[in-house]
C-alpha cells in the first residue's frame, strides 16, 4: 500500500480538531481544564491550559510513529479508537502517560525480538496489564463484581486494585489504545432484554488485517495463563 506522511504539527491540529468537534456533551463545561484552547491568553493562567488533551495527542501520535500496525489504519479509526481519551462516562483523567510508562511495551521481549503484530500485542497487553499496574507484585488487579459506578475509571481501578466488567473493559481498551491498537468498549444493559439477568461489558478490537473486522474479547485480570 502507498502511505502519505503528514507533518507532525498538522497531525496534532487534526487530532485537536477531532477531539473538540466530537466532545461529549457532559464534558463541555470542563473544556478549559481538560486542555482545549479557549482562544484567549488567560486560559493558560495557573496551568489551566495544561489539561489531559495535550498528553493525549502527543502520546497517541507517538504510538502512531512507533508501531507499524498503525500504518494501515483508516484515519477515522485512529482518531476515534486510538486517540480518544474516553469510552463511556468514566471520570476524565490523564491515564495515557501512566499506562504507557507502566506497560513499557518497547522494553518487552515481544517488541525487542521483532515478533509484535496486532494479535500478539493484544495478547501481551491482556496478560501483563493487570500485574504491571498493580499496587504491588503480589496484588494484581482482579475482577470484583458490582463495582460500577463507584470504581470503573482507570485511576480508581489502579488505586483499589479491582473492578467489575465495565471497569476492566475500560482499562483494557485504554491500555490497547496506549500501544496503538484501536479498541472500544461494547456491552449490553440487560441480557435477553431482562435486567434481572444482569448486564455485561467487553472489549472489541479493530483488525485491519481481517478487512476492518471488529473482534470481541474479554479482559482477563490476574490471569497470567491467558491463551
């Protein structure tokens, strides 16, 4: 395939434009503290202009440069499912630098040995995420039912060390995005249309090698033997 190279500053502008134009309604009152430019010199007073939007764009584009599996991604898929800082209505936090630093994927044997591709990276993240973000090596992040909405944003999960399906799905999707894998959270509010049967969330990954098919999988907290 033939790829075009976009100047970095132009790419940053495109990312900012996408995030601003597609901001969720309940984020609108907090645009300034999230780091969206306000068009005046006062927005940077006391660091108000240094919100999560800056690091989000910088690290998403770094993943785009570093990881070859992003090369064939349609631009709209990259913007919506790699760049995006949110999945649902979880608390908006600056999770990307923390996840990039904790995973240290560029230091993994998978990366160093040149064996990384979309499938192997997804498996590696699901195997390693839960211990690399743990409070201590012997306390990996675990699944604990009925935690939403108290514990389902990435920072709360890391602090408490557990989450139910919504939280683990959000954390897994974000970790995949941190290494340039397009991911989204999917789910049902009621099995068989009956809320007494419970609800569930899972993760879907965009597989460009399969013609742009979305493939679903379950996060596997504290499961080092994942196949």
